[in-house]
C-alpha cells in the first residue's frame, strides 16, 4: 500500500513536469508569434492611413506623408 502510494506520487510529479515543459514550449511559441506579428504590421503599414509601406525609400508614407 505504501509502495503504491510513493510510486503513484512519483509518476504524478513526472507527468506534471512533462506537462509543464510542453506547456512552456507552447507558451513560448505563442509569445514569439504574438511579439513578431504586431511588429511586422507596424513596419509594413502606415499608422495613420494603413497604407502598405513596403519598398519605400523615404521614411514617410507616400499616401498621407506620415513619418514612420
Ligand atoms: Zn499614411
């Protein structure tokens, strides 16, 4: 009975540790995606009019003149 209790608790902690590692990987992946996506949008679109700023030479929006 005692042995079963101990092995049961050890198995449970291993499962929890594995779950925490998997959860950490998932959270890290979601965080990286969340951090990268808005940054890309801010760089490629004008904050004022939403014009796509890809391939611009000047640091200004060619549609409304807003500084980037
Ligand atoms: Zn603009």
